C-alpha cells in the first residue's frame, strides 16, 4: 500500500510546498510595491501609567492594506520582509515616520509623550543601524529620551557580545530599550539581568488566561517581582478585559496596554484622545 501511494504522496507534498512558496513570493512582490508606493502606514497604541490612567507612550505599529482593501497582518509580512532584507530600508522609514509623528504629537501640546518603535534583529544587526538611528533623531530633532526601541529575545541571534555592545550604544544615547513579548523566548530568565534594558513587556499570552488559570497569574506575579528586583519597569500588553486589568493592578503592574484602554489609532485620533484626557481632567 505504502509503495503504491508513495509517488502520489510525494507529488502532493511537493505540490503544496510549491503553492506556499509561490504565495510568499507573490506577497513579497506586492509588499515591495506597496512600500515603494508609500502605501504602508503607522498606527499608534497608547501605553498607560496606573493608577492615574495617564498615557505616557505610544507604540508605533505598521499597517499594510493591499489593493483588494484587506489588511495583511504584520506577523505575516514582517517575517517576509526580514527574509528578503526589505526590513532594513523599511525599518529606517518606520523609525523616521514614527519620530515625525511624535513631533506632531509634541507640537499638538503633549511634549512629554514618548514613542516606542519595534525593531527586528535583522534590522539591528545591519552595519548602518546606529548611524541611521542618529540621522533620524537629528533630522527630526527628537530628544533620544523620547524614543524607546522594542526588541525581542531573538536579538540574541547576533551573539551576546554584539548584542551588549549594540544595546549599550543605544542606551548611551539616552534611548530606552524594552524587551517585547517577554516570556515567549528561551533565554529570558537566564540572561535578562545582563541586558541594559529599561522595561519588560509581558507577552499577551500570559495576560489572556490571567482570569481563568491560576498558574498564569503566578507567572505574571513572578515576572513583576523579577522586574522589581532588577529595577526594571514592567508593562502588560494585550489587556482586553476589566478583570485582567483589576488582577494586574492587584499584582502590582503599573503599566498597561491593550484593547480595553485603547486600540491602535491613527495619528489624528490619538491626538484627539490626548486632548480628551486633558479635558476630562479639568
Ligand atoms: P508587538 O510589538 O508585540 O505588538 C503588539 C500586538 O498586539 C499588535 O499587533 C497590537 O495591535 C496587538 N494588540 C494590542 N492590544 C491588544 C489586545 O488587547 N489584544 C490583542 N489580542 N492584541 C492586542 P500587530 O499590530 O498585528 O503587530 C504584531 C507584531 O508585528 C508586533 O507585535 C511586532 O512584533 C510586529 N510589528 C508591528 N509593527 C512593526 C514594525 O513597525 N516593525 C517591526 N519590526 N515589527 C512590527
Ligand atoms: Mg511591540
Ligand atoms: Mg508584544
Ligand atoms: Mg510580537
């Protein structure tokens, strides 16, 4: 039986890989076109400080709406851009656009707001990364202390010595660093104390079951005490429900980001939200 079906199976198997590869090539081609035609854009999700519920930072998130009007999620197209090296020019554009948006926010009367920008390891290990970073700050006139870079534990693929050198260079400019999706990588607890970072972002998978799984709550509790021991700020991302929110406050987490408080917004909507905050406080 196995023998007689063998060939058919191989054909079907390689056939499906072929389709997938073709689909990825098509998507990458479309992405390159969209980037060249300036069709990518950023949205901004507020990060809140508790208990004041004050917005202190906004995370820039990349959006791509294709010609059919469908949103392609960044989790789908960023890995493609990384594999093709497209993330390098794209990352420079993201940084510049995010800083330009921050300038608009500051000029609208909110000069203390910071911006957090996601950077991929592929982008950071490029030799021009630091000089591009300096150039973008210089050209927009943004104080480096208003910029935070969100990295993930994947950054360790560039080797621990290189990472430390790079992160120290970034930090010496006054830029802050956050570890994103914390708890999903493998190196987390072992090396976290050696990294020159300012903030840990607890991955949303931990927050999701905070209400219904006691072991998740224990893990979050552990991460909060770890951050406290290391004098790091800790932010919970992906907070969707009031009970998750209440539980996080109970556990001592003071920085919250998630749909419960605000979805990612266009720049104008974000500024309106900031203005509303001021109005409400009066
Ligand atoms: P991330 O940096 O961890 O971003 C958080 C993701 O969670 C965002 O998804 C955001 O829209 C989503 N989110 C926020 N609040 C909630 C919530 O309450 N519930 C749920 N379920 N989700 C929430 P998004 O925008 O689809 O981005 C996905 C990932 O793509 C990001 O994860 C980041 O790793 C990557 N990414 C996005 N923009 C960029 C970028 O400009 N550069 C790079 N290198 N990566 C980016
Ligand atoms: Mg992020
Ligand atoms: Mg994250
Ligand atoms: Mg992520």
